[in-house]
């Protein structure tokens, strides 16, 4: 059984991320952990504020239980079950605690995209989760995404870092869900591949053996973000994947504000693989 975590604030973008996760794993036995995090300012110390804290948490818990009850009543997939989790604190800390005790394979997060995404995506939850927590795979789902089977999943890399097969397993498993092709996409910066890069490419060839895959090369435009976004305009591409972690390609993307730009403008799901 796959354990999938869905942080939810009852917004449409969060609900869309949940719907997409259920659609993507339609043929898999899954337990969806539906997480709602309630935050209370602990600097408030008087009795009335303490009562508000308790009643606020109770209301949040009740709202989540009602949401999951309705979700269960509408669910027609016998392979899917749901576990409501109401927690108090900061989202990242709560998720970190859950990951210590539960083998979560993916976290699905919704983002609003270009129309007001900064508070939701770049300013707080999603990118903070990407930057601070390198111990779970994250799928970012744009609110406007009209989800479909991902015919192709693009894995963006520069071949400069060695990836173990276990690091690519979530990507491979994701592709096998719907027999998607993995396109290993290298952004050509005008320099020939070094011997080390060639070796890393050879390892990727070995690790991906047994799956449908191919190698793609694209010319770098003015910024990497523009190159990635241009790539996603291909209608056959249903997901973009990148590796997270120190010294990874995504580090360069963050330094160039690529994650910011991609998060605002990308129109398909964005898979960040844990290192």
C-alpha cells in the first residue's frame, strides 16, 4: 500500500491536488493521509485566548472530519482509503514529524500559479517544503491543470551529479503507473559533455533499463527557467521531474529563481525527487 500525504486548507488548489493524486494512483492501493494544520499564536497567554485555541482546534478537526466523510461517501475506488489528520503547529514541522513515523512516498501540494501564487507557493508552504525537507518526494499541482494521463515525464538534469538507482525509483514507479515515457532532458550550454557527465549518463541508461525512456537535448535560452517552460508547452508532456538536495541541479534552478518562475507559470505537475 502506498502512503500519500495531502496537506489541505480546503482551498480549490489543495482539493485539485488531492483529486489529481487519486486520479494518478487510480490503479494502486493507497492510503491518503489528509492533513489539516491549525496554527495558534502561543504568545497569547490569557484564559480567553486559551479557550479560543481549544475551540479553534476543535472546529478545525470537525471541519476536516466532515470533509473526509464526504470524500469517502463519493469515493468509488475500493483501492483508496483516507486518514484524516488534524495537527497544530507549523506545516513543515508537522510534516517532518509525520514522516518520522509514517512511510510517506509522495506529498501532493496545490499551487495557484501566476495569479496570486506568491503567498501560497513562493512565499510560504510549497517552496519552503522543497528547500527545508529533503526526505520526501513532492508533487506540485497547478490549480488550473486539467489533469490527464502523463504520456511523457521529463526528468531535467545536467549529468553533473551521480544519481543512485534508489533515488530514481519514485520517478520510475510514477512512469509505470500509466506506461509513461521518461524523457531525460539535458539543457545544452554549448559545452561538450565531460567524461564524468558521460559516465553519469551511462548510469542513468542502466538504471532506467526496463522502462520506456529516451534522451532529449535542448538549447539553453536566456534562462534555464525559460527553457524548462518552453519544454512544458509540448502537449504530450504530462509532468516535469527534478532532483532535490544539496549540489543538485535544482539548487542552480533556485539560485536563478527558476523554481519561482516555474511555479508561477508551469501548467503541468512538477515532481521534486528527494535526494
